[in-house]
């Protein structure tokens, strides 16, 4: 439950002999029949939060937390994509740092596009994280805490394996300017990273083997800087963007010297959770 809900929870627990409707809300009733009309992630997230809301209300009689999950399910159904809970908003006696690190881990995956490329797994990860937090706050049902934690870890590990490759932006020969389409894509990445509060972005520039190595190093850095500038324009703070360049080293396609190769003229963007304890 969120801070401030403790009293209301006690009131509801004290009146379990009253009709069920005494603590139920319109939110809880509405989420049972809510139908998401948006993306596959919206639909999956709606279902995950519906499941949590019904479990908390019908099996645990925890109306405040059930209502919290119901509202998130309704937001997902409306395409509003609710964010994972923040540990600072919950009355936690322990586990706050673990949850903060886990949220960074999840946010980094979402910033990489997990919701778009693996919607069901991403929805499971987010809902399991919120479930883990809610159970940790209660702090007495060890099997429930372990189940939510394990579900989160399983979903996140699968996403990390599936999203191990960075996002790649290609460049024209001897060029470091982003075209309008790539500018829009990079800004969208930055905006989602900001919304998700993704902790750190790694931006790495590369070049092909056409030209002198020192020139290619400088060119690859300019490419990385161009991408960084678009991320900053999207609102991502510059101190959360790590820029580096490898020139013609580490090619995706091995070629002889002086041979141009479009696959190697690229910038790779990867969001990752700084300070994650795994």
C-alpha cells in the first residue's frame, strides 16, 4: 500500500464481517471487465494488474492495495502506461535499496524498448516488481515475497537475454549527421528513457575501415556526439549519458582495410542500470 493507506487498510480489516461492498470501489469492479484497446503491452499490463487487484481483494481482503492495482490496470487499459511503483512512496521497513536497484534494472530494459518487442514479458516484469514491493511492505508472508521476487527475476533475466543487443543508428558514408527519421527515433528513445527514469545511457560511435584510423576515430566520436545531442534535446540529462568511440575497431562486418561497409558506420545506444546489485 502507499504511505497514508495504512489506516484505511486497518479499517477494512476490522469490518470483514460487513458485506463485501463496504470496502470495494468502482475501480475494483471496473477492472474486472476492463478491455484494453491499445498495444500488446497495454493489454498484457491490464491483465497483470487485474490479476493482482483481484488476488488482493478476493483472497487477501487488502482493499487499499487492491484498489492501487485496479487503478493501474484501468490506466493500462486506457493506454496511459502506468510506471512501476517507487520505493520512496511505500512504508518499507527493509528492502528499499534492493527495490531501487531492481527498478533501475527494469527501467533500463523498458528504455531499450522491452514493452514494444516483448510485451508480455515486460508486463510480467513490471507487475511482479509492484507485487514484490507490496509484499515487502507487509513483510510477513515470506512465501508471497519470494514468489513475487522470483517472478520479477525470471521475467527480467529473460528480457535481458532477449535485449542484449543495443539499439543501432546507421550513418551515410563519411557523415555524422542524423537524418530526420533517425533524429525522431533517438528523441523518442530519450523521451521514453526520461519517462521511465532510466539511469544511464551508453552511446558508442563506430566507423568503417575506409580512411585513416585517426580520422575514423574522430568521425565515430562525432557520430556519438550527434546522438547524445538528440538525447539531451529529448530531456535526458547530459550527466546520465556516457559517450565513447571505437573508430574502425570492433566492426560488425569484418572487411579489408579501406573497404567501406554500411553496417560498421553506426552508433550503438544502450541503457543500463548504474549501481544495480543484480
